[in-house]
C-alpha cells in the first residue's frame, strides 16, 4: 500500500514515544487517583436521536488551515448550546495545530464529555489522556497491531476512560471486537485517496453488533448526511470541518440532530 498521511503522522508520534522515559507505573498511579470521568459512551447511548460529537480542530493534513484562530472555550460553549452530546478535541500539535490546553479549556467551558483526538501509540499516551482530563481516548485500528489495540484498550478502561476505536473495514472491525470495544467509529475517509465513501459507512454499520455504540466519522457535511447515517444505524456522528468553518456552529449542530 502507498504511504499515507497516517503513516507520516504515526512515524512522528512513535519517535516521540521512543524518547519518552517516564514511568508507566507512576503515571498509572496518578491516573487512578483522578476524579470520575463524565461518561462519553453513556452520553451517546439510547438518546432516541442522533448524537453529535462536535470537534475542535484548527487544521488538517488533507485540508490545511480550517480555523486557526478559534478559541476552544468559546467553541465548546457554542457546541453545548447547539445540543452536542460530546466534544472531540485535537491535541496533536505538529499536524493539526491542537494542544492539551485546547482540550482543558474546552472541557472547563462546558459540561460535555471530551474525547482526546490524537494518535495513541503507547501506554503513556493512554495515561496522558486521563491525566490531562479527557473522558475518552481514541485508538485507531489502522495504527496499531492487535496486541497494542487490546492492551491499550484494557489500560484505558482500567483507569476510567471510555475508548473510541476507529476502523475502516471488516478486518479492523474484527480487531476492535477482539479488543472488547463497545464504542466503534467508522471513518468514511479513505486513508490513501482522502475520498469519502458513504457506502462504506452503511456497509459497516450493518456488521457492528447492536450493543456497541456506533459512530460515523469524517465527511458529514449537512443534515442530509446526518439523516442518512442515522437511518443506517449510527448512534452518533463526529463532525469537525463542517462545524469549525461554520459561521453559526450552534445552529449547524441543531440541524444535524434534526
């Protein structure tokens, strides 16, 4: 397979992880001493309507600058006002212009559960998510082998985090289910071409067990997309670009919910 933008990002994050000599045991103890999380998965389960995970994202490798001057706290408040169920906040600095500060200020500004949207490649990344105040951590099946996916998932749950496992296809779904994932996101965007494949989302939704909370990621442009995904069986949509480039994110979220 051709090298993807994900490969370049992962190489960068694995280099950082290889130079990180902090103690897993010590950070684990600190993580266990943290207060309760806000319940990310619970906020999406059995809502009776589509949940919107509203993302705070300054830029992306595929689209470039989106909203570099956004104020995370202000955007979080607008998202909550519009009816978002959860937040997703990019903390990757190099490729997305995000930060830990964005996550923490956004979480302080609202009552919504928050996903740390980043590229988790080590146990320390999992523990850092808990310590910075996230309620959920992202594990990307395409970025991890089966052992890593299961081990990181177990560690995250152990320290009180919910886990969103991102998949693209049937093989990755099997990996996610083997890791006991109960919150699965289907990324509609192809890692090589960047094209959005709505048929992929519909196909995968039918294969994910009913007890798993289903999230559609990437390429949700408008209410019609959201309605189609809800009809396909998704509990929630994760929406970034459409919201951060909207002049009125509160109204946009309300329209996505329907």
